[in-house]
C-alpha cells in the first residue's frame, strides 16, 4: 500500500490544461483570470462580491483590516483552530480573546462567546471547524445590536450549508466570509484564499488593500495614463492567473469532490460506530457539512497506547494522521504576550488530548479506505 496522507489535492487533466492555458496566455498575473475565479465563487455561494488573495491567512488579515477597528480593542475567536484565526487580530493591533468550544461539534460555543463580550469587543471570528458550521444564527442574533462585526473563518467549509439551506460564504450571518484553497482543502489553487461579502464598501476596500493600497479609480488627480495613487497601507496579496485558472477548474468539480468525501465519511461512520473507544465526528441534524477533516476522538487509555504510539503505528502501515489543533491559547507566543495558560479553556484542552485526524480526500480508492479502517480497528487488540 502506498502512503495515504490525511489530506491531499485532486488534480486531473482539466486542471493541468487550465494551468497550461495560463502559461500560454499573455498574463501570468494581474490578468482576467482572477475576476473569472471570483465570479465562480460568488455564483456558488450566493455572495454579491468576492476578492481572491494569495492565501487564507492573507484573507483573514485583510478582512479584519478592512473594518478599521481602533487599535487596542478586542476580537473573539475559538482556541480550537489554526493560529491564523487569531493572528489576524494581532496583525491589526487588536487583543485576541478566546471562547471555549462545544463538546459535540468542536466549534466555538455561542454561550461562551456571549460571556466574553465586553464594551471592547468589536469582532467575532467563528471558525467552521472541519467543515461543520458553527451556530451562526445564535452568534448573529446576540451580536447584531451591539456594533460587533462578524467574520466567518470558513477555511474548512466551502460547500457546507447552514440549517436554513444557505451555503457558507453567502454572508447571511456575517460581514465577510474567508476561504482557504491550500492543497488539503476541498478545492485548491496551490496556495490561495478568498473573501466574500455583500457590502460594496468593504469589497472596494479589500480590492485596494490586496494591491499595496493602490488604485487608479477615484483619485484626487489624474495627470496621465501612468498615474496611480496609494490611498491606504496595503499589501501584495494578489492571486496569480495560474492559480485562478486552476481554481476555476476546481470549482467546476467541487460538488463531485464533496460527494466522494461524503461517501468515505459514511463508510467510516458505519464501521466505527460500534467501537466503544472512539467517537466519530458529530453531524448536527439539518446541517450539511462538506467535511474537510475527519477527526476521531480516541480514548487512548482504553487501547493502552499513547497518541504518539498510535500515529507511529499507523505510519508504519503507510497511513498518515494529524492533530487538529493544538489549542492556540497554549502556544508560547500567546502565553508570553497575552497571559493565557493551560486550564483556561477546558473543553478545547480535553478535546485536544483525544483528537486524531485520519485520511479523507476524494482520490482515496476503496482499497485505501478499507486499509485505513482495518488498521484503525486493529489499534485495540
């Protein structure tokens, strides 16, 4: 059996042809392909506007910056996430405040979010962990009358839907939604990200920030065709045409990718449900989750093995695993800079001690899926 990573891209001949098309065109970057990719995301999610950028972290950074929140104020996010979800607040001179997670969904708990809100709270960044949507209805309800902005971190969740049937990315419950297109995500542009919004003012701001803060529109003067103005301190966060054409090609297959993921998930769920030493991912009734990760909670004491032993044993069988995530508040930078410590968020910390992500991606063969299942079951002898 060849090595089976926990996640990987699905690239076929149509994707390769799309990139070759870019290489043979007049534009490798700053051409028309990015607009086409953004349009495909708007059509899929139902959002009015989309701004594609070079990665998901850049998308989070720009989304927070576009809100122009005064330095020293606060934003709330989950501690069960990749560090970019909170780093984007720090980049913008805001204090990151964490809220604990729901023990079933592993998403940020709205009850805990509400407890953390103060007069300094200006942003909430719920993360749709593994593709399972956070409870946006509740978060939106108690924040809408408090002058608090919402940015959905949907890096894991393109294709997921809320209970109401609306797709994540529509910004039904938020000012902006952020996506990531890293190779292990549902679709990929190699590296890449995007921000969707229904707010035209934010859209225009994001487009300027993406390109050094420079524009050729609405300028104070215009002496000639060479002229441009830097109206804000922006960044070089552009997506290339090569990446955009790959992304547009991938978007044409997104529903097929999700369908195959769901088939693997259903197989996993059926096989693992009888094992008393692990818990499969919770699926909230009425919510469609385009799961990016399949995270098991394993009682390592029951199988008399450490997580390290389990990961090494599976690696010997050519099965890759990963841990998503080390709680952000326990990272040395956050301990040193903001005073967080072990014990601050018990639900997230307890989850972390048992979490293990196993392979899930559309190119997995039936033989590979069965190999993973057999070796997971064999962990307890």
